C-alpha cells in the first residue's frame, strides 16, 4: 500500500510546491510509481510539471460525489502521474464545506489509488482550511517545509498544532514525516541560527537534507520543469536528490514521529 504524505505549512512561500514537484520527480527517477496531487486552487504544482490547468479535464468533482471517478493525468515524466488542480477547486470547496463528511472526501477518493502508487504526495495550499484538513485526514504522514527565518517558526508551531488536532480526531495514525529546512543560505547568520534552533527543539524530526537557496529552483518552475530537468548539476538538484535518498532510506517511513 502506498505511503501518503501531505506537504503542508500554513505559511506561503516556504517551498511546499517546489518540494512536492521535485521530490515526486526524484522518487519517479528512482523507479517508484508516484502520484502527485495538486490540492491548491492556484494550481502551481500542475503547471510546474508542464501541464496547463485549463487543458486538463475537471478533476475535482470526486470531492463532491463518491460516484465520480478520480482521473489522473499521465505527465511527460515516466512513473509520475498527476491529480491536477485548477481555480475551479475554490468552487468545489464551497460546495462541500457544509457537508458533515467534508474532511474525509480526499481519503475516500484515494482508497483504490493507494494500491496503484508507492508514494502519493499532496501539495497543500498555504492555509489551514478545508483542503489542508482533507490532506491531513487522508495522509499517513506530514512533511513540513520550513524557510530558515524566524517568522516561519510561528507557522511551524501552527502547522504542528493543526496536525495534532487532526491526530486527536479523524486521523489518529497521522505522524510527522519530517521538517525540511528550505531556502537556506549558510552565509546568513539568521539562517544558521534558525537551523540550530529547529534541530535543537525538534530532535529526530528534521531531515538531514537541507534545501539551499538556489535561483535555479525558481527558474525551473518558470519553465515548467523540475530541477532535475532544468539544472541537474545545480545546488538545488543535489539537495533534492539528497532528500529523495533520505526518503527512500525507509527510516522515516518505518518509524515516523508521533505528534
């Protein structure tokens, strides 16, 4: 059965989508069958793997009706499939917001897909609302990207609080997959200090891999490519390759961390 990982943080601009795209591609390059779910109405993960949201069939109505099949899009990248998003996801969210089972729609839709994929990565929007709640209820674990600055620490506390709330209620098995330090510049004092603080206070919960600040990562997204296609010898590519190896090592998959 595939491992479902929600990539979430209520703060925007911390590298959620960049991580979702590049980790998904890294796992696919390693021979794993991967499903990337774009669960953000901005649809950046969809366009980030080279698919225009307006050119995909409506994918979000499975959240409204259990009878609607979940249709995945095969990307141009071998072993990587996509459940795309579009701005219409906003309207779908409003349609189901009052339903008593609104937080369980994604979990229900993924029942059959867990057998078809080894990894299912969910790119969440920068908020703790309906879509992030659905992702956390459906997920086995949550990966939290954290930009190396102090304001991001506040977002981390809120995200962990949301995960604990879900764990006490609809998903008692939810665990922290890991905290991923992103946009790290070793020449900036505050970045080094935040890294020290996070590793001190969250021992065993922080990935060894650190995503350095790299303009190639930004450029890659503007060309609708992953870093492995755009700049395979860049710092960003080496960092996400390291993260992929760490994920594939199985240590976090087997143990996880209680919230």
